[in-house]
């Protein structure tokens, strides 16, 4: 199967991702598997439960994920996933420190990394997770972030909600 290039508008810019060669993808799969086992599987188990149950498991999942992959290794993986030979912004190879700088760089980098993961591992996600789980989790995440949209449907602002 030939590699595909997918394009998505993220943060008002055009991001493209070309699928990794299989040897590179395999390397990431071996790093990602423990993360999914420690984080995603517990999250899937509480879908449909109360918000309090989901929030409790989310906290535990994040803790388990950082135990499975220390922060420096996670940072390294994120920068490697944004390989400038495979990930492009406005048709230029991504420059991590330039393209993710500024106030919106934090959320943007995770949106782009998720796009890279979807582009390269959607079959893996599809086999691992029940249908619709990713869409429901994303909607819940956006709901908890307080994402609002303007008339165009694009995010107008992102406000964090209080825990109270």
C-alpha cells in the first residue's frame, strides 16, 4: 500500500502529513503501545459513566502514561513525530521551535501530533478502540475545555472551566 498525504486546517494554517515508512512507524508503535495500554484502555472502560468517574480515571491515566514514558522521552517522541520531512505547515517542513511558538503553541502542537497519529496509525486506533470512542473523547475534551465557535464554526476562544 503506498503512503498517503493528508491535509487538515489546524489553527488557521494548512498542515499536511505524509505517512511514515513502515520501519519508522514500527519504531513509534513500540513506544506507543505501553501508553495506550496504560491510558486509553482505562479511559474506554469508563465511557458512559459519571463525569466524576471519568475525571478520576483521566487523572490516573495521565499519571500512568507519564510512568510508562518519562517526560523527556515523551517530549522527544512529540518532536520526532513532527518530522519536517513528513509534516508540513503551509507547504514547508515544520520547524518545531518556530511553528509551535507563542501562546497557542501548546494546544496547537498536541492537535498536530494527534493529526500525525491519526494519519499514521488510524488502523491501529480503529482495531484497538470501539467505533466512535475517539470522536466521543474528543467532544468531551472540547466540552471540558469550553471551546466555543464563531459563525464559521471555527474555535472563537478557548476558556478553561472552573472545577467548582
